[in-house]
C-alpha cells in the first residue's frame, strides 16, 4: 500500500475520474505524462499497474509552437535551421529547436556569495506528487520553491529556513523513514539538520541528531551502507579536515563511524557517491579529492571486522586519479550495465569507464570520449536530455572571465559531442552546484545551476518531443530505506537494449538531483522491468505504460 508522502495519490486518483486536469508549467505549459501506480503483495510476487491514472495535459510555447509528448511536432524556425538528432537504434530522426530554455525568472533568488556554493536540491516536500526545489543562498537565506503543478512558488515552509545563513549546499534525505524529505544544510559553522514534519514544519534537530558538524563541509552523500533500513551519511570536508562517516542509529540520531574507513585522512574531498560498483549487494563509497591527493574507493566488505568492513581499493581498481577533483557523476553512459565515473577537474574533465572481466577496473577514456577541454569544473551530471536512451553529460564551470560550462551529447556510447553552443543551456559566470529533475512532468529532464552571486539558473527541457520515456519512483519499506537509495532498475526495451539506473543521493557537489529514475526510450517502449532491492529481492513487475511517471513500492 502506498502511504506517507504518497498520500497525494488519493487526490490524484479522484481527479482522474473527473474532468481532465490541465497544469500550468512554468512560463508556458507542457503536456505531461500519465501517472501510474503500482503496489505489491508478498515478497517475490510481481506487481502491476493498479487503480486509475491521471493525465496532466496542456500545450507548450517552447519552440514557438505547440508540442505534445510523443507527437514529434514543433513550431518556430524552419526545420533546416534547427539541430537534428538521430535516435540511437532506430530510423527515427527528429528536428528540434534548442533543447532548453532558461526560465529562472520563476525562482528569483538573490544569492550573497559566502565561501563556496551555491547548491540546490529537488524533493517532494509536501507529498503532493510534484518535485519542489530548495536553493541555498550563501550569506543570504535559503529559499524553498513549492511546485504548484509545474509552477514554482514560494513555500510556507520557507519561513523555517530564514534564520539559517551562510549555507553552501543541501540534500533532502528521508532520515527517519516517515515518507517526507528532511533537509540537511551544509554551512560554514555547524551544519543544520531539519526534520520535515509532514510538510507542515521544518524542525531543527541538528544537535539532537549528532549532525551539527562544525567545520568546512563541501558535499553530503547518503546511503545505507549496512543495509539496516536507514540512510547513513558520508560528509566531504575541505581545509584538510578528515571526512566523516555517520551511521544512522534508526532513532533519529547518528554516530561517527569514520573508524571503519581505515586510513581515512584529510584529503580535501569535494564529492562522494554511495554506489554498488562491484555488484555484491552493498554500497561502496567513491570520493573525489582536490589538490592531486588521489581519489578514494572504499569497497564495502560487509560485517566481520570492527562491526563492518571497508577496504580502500582505489589503486587496485584503477580509480585513484590524482586530480584537482570537484564534481562527480556516476552512471552507465555506455549501456554495458556497469557504473562509470565522470568527475570534474581544474585542468580537464574526466570520464573513467569500468570494465569488469575479473572484477571492477576503471580506465581513463576522457580523450577517446571527446571530453578533454580547458576547465575549472564543479557540479557534474549524467542525464538523458533528449530521451534517446544514452546518458548525456553536463559540467558546470567557473573559469573566469568566461566559464567553460559544457553540455555533451552522448553519441551512442562511442563518444560525446560538445553541443554547448546550440543547447541554450550554458552561461558565463561562476557555475557551481547542479541538480536535475523533470519538475514539470512533461517527460523531459530539466536542471538547475547555482551561480556565485547571481542566483540559480533553471533550464526547462524542450527536447523531449517525439521520443518515449518512463520515469520510475521507488518507495522503500520494511528493511529498505524509504528513499530506496541503493535500489537498481534494469529496463529492457522492445529492441532488446537494457538500461540501468540506480537510486542515489548527493553524488554531484553540494546538491541533490531527483530520486526518480528517468529512462529515455527513443522510438521504443519497455518490454520488461527488473527491480533489484538492497536486501537482495529481485522483482519483475508488470510493464507500465510508456510516457508515464510510475510509482512502485517495496512488496510487503
């Protein structure tokens, strides 16, 4: 049964039985996807789409004409003047206007630059089914933008953020498994942990929780390293302070278990990811470090020594890059079903590909993949902006006087093409934290960029036309953390392609993207879906409809 933050489903299902609901989305409006829900019975059983569906429909001004998801039509300039993309694995080609339009007039936020930042995070703070946005303000107050069916407006919860200044980054983990995202703010001074009480109030539990770290944090990454059903925290720190691994006790408190990471030292870390790189069922920790101190890979070896065992294997796995590392993205960019790495640097950007004939091994493929360029990179994202089934790459940059922020289009896993001059999605200035989400539910992944002293730039995706998609939101329960961090979805398309997406929190830099897993499908549709939960349960539920946001809960 779906409950907690899924309580909005009852309202949505009731609406579906009445008149069609048209939702405004930002400066224009866009046809959104059908909302489908899934519930499961006993563990091991398959689950299918149940109940009614609600459709969010409308028209879009993007591109100068009307568009509809899956229609392939667009207005504006003549087709021959617009970028043309071939959808991998099909004969379908679509002429599109620039893939993004900047719409941040909807989130005007005067950022006063502090030491670093700003970052931002997406999450459904009030349980209405729409992803809200929290933007940090540096020396100014942070702001929370409630998503009113695609239109971002000031949230009443914002008042609970007013007194928290000198912020640089933010994540929205559900630390108590009550179904709503809590707020963890990184700041110069004690970090702040705010418990979300049902979307009604944000309550400061920083000291009581044990998470009031007083230093210079850079990023926060969350994952359940011991599979006890509660999210733990890896806190990256600057100033040659030692990073901290916090264990969630399950009662609202955390304890420092950095002792489990033998050899941990002050490495100037900027980003980390909890991901299962060796496919053994538990989350490893990859850390990107500055000052050529070498990146770290902590392999999770499970229980057995000092309560829990980690082994540092960065050199063994070929992942010990010595760079001025900043941002980090983890994803399967070449669709070979293992996790690859992309991390930013002061001199060049880096793509490291995993091959695993006898175990995880990483190889620097930056040059053959075509992503080497003069850079001073920060936030880094993998996401499929054109729904062709291949993860594209975005890198925020701060090289002044004109930043080299880049968008790279994935050429079917064989390389990346720099489309920065045609995407309408890069901006001069100091760009820092980045986070993606389909905030208007039209099937195209949007993203936001934090800009030093300039606020936050919101880019709305207009490139989804003509390509199918599926967005999956998982809900943990029982032995699984509510955010389902560590869960994996393998989607096989009708042409036999298998796509992998994993749930994670906070791998970029000082930011958090949507926890919903986005699958671009091109001209195809889902043929099968496999869900691998962190406790080892493997599900093969009934296949949902294409072009939907599909909600699926852990069985039991």
